[in-house]
């Protein structure tokens, strides 16, 4: 067995075996997966700015606390309209010649999943405030602040993006907080994270372990009730980040809902239009994005949110039924901005 005594032949054989094994076990299957998997037809590639933002997302270690995978369990339904598919990751390419790119699916959720954050929280104003100091909008947040992605200026210049801060966190007198180019790139990446709609003929996978419908005792036996939507859960998922859990909003950044004339008014047209299409006519507050339109709200979700907001924080407004506001919801959908 002179072969084992010849270190050149031994190491050369081991190296060849390793290379061949790598080719057949890793490289060829990877090429095969690329051939048989394609992005969804409506998937949009990342813009140049979003690609730079993705590099910043990686550099700042955001993947350590955030996932980008909506699992097929009911508890993940708050993070996306459907469970994630392999096709959602099919258009991910190398960041450059020297660096491969992770899918950024993540393994831990210290923070929420971001697969569909561009739909759930598309507000640039909110994202900038959150990036500057997460505790401003979420008091319990453990996310680190990124003030180094912003700069203080005596006067904003043309093209500068300033952020609206509540009084408790406002910049020193005479100064304005301006987002840097890197901050805008990171926000561009976050706002690009949206689940691609499936083709009409393609059924979405089901969320597993759904809550069972409550049963009600009625004359003649027990009957299954129609499941009512949880207005509080919808508010927490779509509204609380800006308007806060106590409904007071953030003075100088986001308006209050406690005692709001819009919330309490009997005229529902403006109220529903704001929920569906957003609002941008108050210079003292940030722009509200089209929360309802982005999330695909039906009259049921809108009614649940209205009833929650009208019955909390001291508000005592008239409750509404989904059937009664369907025509208004359908109309404002057609007026999408």
C-alpha cells in the first residue's frame, strides 16, 4: 500500500474527491434549482437604490432579529396575506462578483417578520422615525437606534428629507434632522418588501392550525356563528405603530384618534376614505399611507377597525355594520390615490 505512504498522491486524490463531491452534491443541484424555479410573474426586481439598501440591511445585521418568511401557521397571518413560497426567493442574485447573498429568511424573530412590511407599513415618515429611534413609536422596542444614519442641519436644503419628531425627541432648537442617503436607501429596501400576488388560477397555501369558529347555543340546538373580525388585532397590526396603543398618537408626528372629530363624525365617507386611501393635508403630521388599500381591506375589516376606534380611549361613537358601509368602501376603492 505505497499509495498511503505517498502524501502527494494521497492529498491529490482527497482534493479531487472533495471537488467532485462538491460539484455533484452542491453546485449541480443549485443550477438545477435555478432552472426549474422562477420568480412569480408579477415579481418586481429591486431598484438600484433598494439593492444598496439591502447591502446596508446585511451590513447592520438586521437579519439577526428579523425574518423574511411567512410560515404556513395561523399565527403568522399578521405578517402576510399568504404563506411564503419558494418562488418568492427565486429572483435573489449575488450582491456582486465577490459576495453571495443570503435569502435573508432569518432564524429568529426578536422583531417582526418583514416579508410584507412594504405593504403593512409603507409610510416613509414612520419608517424614518422608527429608524432614528424605535422607542419613539414603540416604547417597548429593543431595536437599536440608528441616529448615525441622520444628520443635523440648521436649514434643510432642496431635496433633503426631514423627519417629523414629537416634542420629547425633537432636535435642538434651530436644528432639523435630515435623513442621509444611506437612510433613504435602507428605507427603499424595506418598502420594496412586498409579497407578490399569485395568479388568479393559483390557489394560495392555507394557513394551518386556524382558530375554530365559536359555537352559539340557539333554539333548536347549537349553531355555528359567523366569525367576527377582531378590531383590536387589526388596529394593533395596521394602526397602532403610528396612533399608539392609547390612541393619543405622537404630537408633531402622528395625529391622535382619542376624541378625533373624524372618528366620531356620523359622516363615514371621509373616515373610510382615510382608512383606505390615506391622508396628506396636515403639514404638522406625517403622511398617512393607503393602509386599507395596501392591505386589501374589505368592508368587514374597515367596520371592525371603526368599531374598535369608536369604543376605546373614551370615544363613544356609533357602531357600524359591514353591510351598511359596503357601498362606501367600494366607492372609495375606486377613488384610490
